[in-house]
């Protein structure tokens, strides 16, 4: 590791527009980063992590401005440099890996074409050389069929594969610095292990400096040499990783270390008939079966967590229940009544009773509509509400999700934090007065403090409204906190099911044991030890990688 900083930020101030005024969102932050070093940025939603990460590229997003301080990359003043100079550096010497690969790739172009674009534009290599290089990096990222996967479109690969393809694309020009912005947040635990190991390998092999932005403390413990804690745009403390984990100094940091305190009161064993029953469902995409004789019961007032790695069939099961994917065999029953397989054949009342909350609130909310219209449309469609009754319904729902109606009803989604957007997604689902709400990874993109608030809100709403939840998640801590029953899926099949206590009490089924053992721990040596225990080849576990 070089003694000379590759990146040096001094007294950085960034302002954000609030109406006609500018308010500080990054306040006199200092940062140093050397080649081959990884800095972890930790903080809750709105702390300024992503804003600081983007500033390392000399970039401020719309509505923000760099109002003071300096940013020097390899001796180049990024604040004073012309935009053409900054654009020449971005992609070539400084790369960015976004949180949502699905929202970042162009859906109209194949993966390999998007990989090759950067090296060709920056004149690093020819199109043929870039295509050959893509295969090599796909192999290093442990993508399946590296020679062929680049010829798929983004929607034809899983989320974990797409995230690894994005990391490979960021490495195409062999940059000196990569900003990883929550790169594994939306991944299941087993896929996360592969991505973390691949990132460590890439960083180690090429001596790349990295800023690793995350709200997952156990993940950053595996990746970072040093950790910097942010709160509302200010630095709270910074230390090497082992010191920070062992003895955090600030009270705020200590609160982050112990944030997941919520656990719902266990519901009594159900004695009534299931509210929803999935009976021996087999479903396919094209000619390929992706669900195989799946059966699930959801009882009134209970939460059933559906867990499994990427591609296990969790979201496909939700699509079958909602009628978006008609099953090839089997049936879905609501209160003893068989539902039509295709949603287009279902009555409006049948559609109303099952609503969804989506994983990525950023892409699930129409950015051009104010919050009042977003929440009001389901009430208008399913309940026939208009004018005064509709306005009252929207205001009641905003109060129900603990947002002040007068402050939020006219705002656009872009004016809300991640946690607030997810609350709007909850309100929109509740607007139709459903009996079953399917929560598809609704907390995975949120920091741990906001996660806890959302889980508490969902638990309160379930008690007050008598809702049933199907909770799709890869976060086993969330499962422990909120689920009454657990369904474990693998390769489109149910491999284990039972109450939460039964599933988490040994002995476990082999696949459940794999999932449980893949949950990161607050130990900097955990990932290395896990990779060794699973006999992952040493070239994939970053030999000589230092974590402070």
C-alpha cells in the first residue's frame, strides 16, 4: 500500500437545494485513500454516504453543489478541473458500482456490448480485445458460462449475476479507484458470499483502491481496512476496522452496533382454515419449469416468510399468487375459493384482496405523480372513492404510516428518503383494503435503523388491520424478527417449512444450514474462514488481502 494518498479530500462541503435555499448535506469532511486500500462508509439513510462517494468522482447529483473544500485524485484537482477532464477520468480511472444493477443497465443492449463500451470509448482496447477481456473478468467474477453469459440481456440473468456483471464492467478499464455503493444489499446471503469474495479478489489482484458504502456492518467488516461513520453529513468517527468493531467510541456508533432489537410477539398456533392456500403449483417460463409442486398455506393475521437464494422461485411464487404468471398445474385458493389462474380473469374484489409492496421503491413509484395521487389510485380503482372521500382516505393512510399528511401529500417521490418511499409503497398497498400483502424484499435496500422502523410499522399495521403477510426476503435476521412461519425454497421446490422457532432450531435441513451459515458476522476473519471451510480455491479468496 502506497504512502501517498491516491484520493485526498479536505474540508468538503456539499449543499442540497431546498426550495429556493441551499442547505448543507456534507459538512467539512476529510478523507484519504491509498492504492490497494478499502475504506468503508457507514451511516443511516440520509447520512451522506452516496453523496460523498459520488464526490470522490468530482460529481454532484442534480440538486446538489460542491460549495467548498478540495478533492484531489492522483494530484488532479477535481473541483477545479474542466468537465471534459472529469469525464475522461470517470469510467477509465475512477469507476462506480451502483446499488441497483437492474436499474443501471440498459435493458435494450446485451451485457457484453455494455461492457465493451467503456474500454472502446476511452481507447483502452479494441472491441475485440474488450470482448475477450469481458469473458476473463466474467470468469474471475465466477459467473456461469462466462463465454456465453455476455450475450444475454439484463433481464435474462439473476440479480446476483447482474451485480457481478456490473462489477466486472467497472473493472473493464482497470481503474485506480472504485466506489461500491451498496453492491450486495439486494442479494441473498449465498450470492452475497460469491460477490464479496469476487470483489475482494479483484481489489487484491489489481491493487485497486475502493470506497465501500453500506449499511451492513457485518459486510463492511469483511471488506474494509478502515471504517468512517457518518451522521447527517458529519463525520462521527474513523478507525481501522478491528478497532472500530472492538471498541467504537461514539455513542451513535455504539447504537448502530446494537440496532436490530425488534422482535414481534409470537402469534398463537393457528386453528382456523388458511386464508390463502397454494396447492401443488408447478409454473414455467416458456418451456422451463421454475416451480415444482409448491404448496404453501397462509393463515389470517400471520406472517409467512419465504426464504431462499436468488433463483429459488420466491418472486415467481408471488407472481403465481397474484395471477401475473398462470401456473401450469395446481391451484391458488383464497378463503376456500379457487382463484382464476390469470389475473385478467379475476374479479376486481379478488384482485383487491391481494396487494404487493415492491423491493425497490425508487422504481416502483411513478416519479411524475405526487404522493397523494400514488396512494389514491388504488382506492379509486378498487373502492370507487372520489373527491372528498378519496382525499380523506389518502390522509388517513399517510397518518397510518406515520407521515404528516400536510407535509407529504403534494410531494414527489424524488423529495423523499428511501425509508419514506417504502412507507408510501406500504400505504399504496393498503389503499385497496387488502387481506393479504406480499412484501417482496421491502427492507433489503434500507439501512438498519430504517429497517427496524419499517418492521415495527408492518407489525403494528398487522395488529390493527388484521393483515396477513407473505414476506419474501433473503435477510434471515428479518425472518427472525417478523415471521410466524417460514418456507425455505431451493430450485423451485419447498425444502423445509415450519414455525420460525422450528426452522431456526437445530438440527437444520442441509440447505437451511447453508443459508444460516452464510449470514455475515461482525468478525473481520469470518469470510476468509468460511471460504476456507467450503474449500473455495485460494485465487478466489484474495490472498494477502489486508483488512486492518
